[in-house]
C-alpha cells in the first residue's frame, strides 16, 4: 500500500498561508510617502521637517510644497495613502482565505493578519500616538477603513452562521476588532526579542476571545 500522506499541521498551514499572502501584498508604496513615514518613525513628527522629506526623495522643497502646503497636509495625505493600501491588502487577504475555513479558523487567521499589519506600520502608530497625546487628531481615513473592515468580516461571519444581520451585530464586530487593534498597536510599540515567541499564544488567545464574544 502506498504510504499515507500526513496532513500539514495547523500551525504550518497558517504559516504557509501568511507567507503566501505576504508575497502578494508587498506592493511598493509611493516613494514620497514611504520616505515621510520612515522619517516620522525615526525622528518623530515634530523633528521631521518638510525639507528632510524632500531631501530623502531627492526633490526640491518647493516641488513638495506645490503638492502639500504644510507638513500637516502631507501627513494627512500619507495617512490616506496608508489606509488606501490597507483596504486593498484586506481585500486580498479575505479573497485568499479558504471558504472551507470554520469561523474559528477565519478569526485566527484574521487576528494573525492584524498583528502582522501592526508590526509593519509601527512607525505610523508611534506618530499617531504622539499626535493624540497633545490633542491633535489624524484624518478620518482610519475610521473609514475600520468600518469597512468590520463590514467585510461581519459578512463572512454571517455566511458561517455565527452572526445575524443588522447594525447591532455589525457594531459588535467593529468594537471587537478595534480592541484587537489596540492590542496589536501596543505589541508593535513594545516589541522585543521575545515577541515572535509570544505571537502564536497571543493569536490563539485573541481569536478565542473573539469567537466567544461573537457566539456568546
């Protein structure tokens, strides 16, 4: 008899899915926006000048001011670009998700994706925290994205019979995913050498929390 092929473990399957998805979403952002994001992350919002951004992209300061009248306007455009790409990446992630996955598995992969996204945008998160501490609020691009993400996840959970239709259920999804966002942001900002070792346990805990919340 031919040998029976072993099914890949759940962890290895998740890692393979994430690696495959990561390769798909590595689209290059606008070099100008990327330069600004890196400077804000390394120097902080206050210590980053428009001239620094122009120099990093090897363009004239006047050319940059022709596009953005102020540093605040540039950061607003950066944020809108960031969440535009986040929306595209979310759509790719959900399209790549296996329709045979249970609700539990879907939530597990979603949490893994969200934590990885927070790691990739740690510089942006650090800048936003700094701005909010002094009462300045970024544009509303983030809120639009979070509501869109909640709507898409709500649709998938409805299809799996976990949640019903209606604004109350959609609101539950929005609040729950925002809570995961907060944990992801904190993890990204406080990352240390042990972060990778802890991530699997955190994914398991958060996804189980979401499943219990949605089904309880």
